[in-house]
């Protein structure tokens, strides 16, 4: 049972690191435009497909 006591600090470090990364992305505006990418794919102009073999 005492062999698993090293897992507690590791899990706390990983959890704190994940929380810090989440707060960093939140502060830098990663979640500001959630619908933009989903709608952008619907409204962009389609470009004609290029033939790479020259036909």
C-alpha cells in the first residue's frame, strides 16, 4: 500500500498542469468563437479540384 504514495504527487502535478493549460487557453481566447469554424465550412467558396496528372 505504501508503494502507491508516489502516485498522489504525480496526479496532483498532472492535474495542476492541466488546469494551468486550460486557464491559459481560456485567457488567450481559444474558446471565443466556437461556431465560427463550424459555419465557415458551410459558407466558404468551393474551389475547383485540380488534376495533378494533367488530364
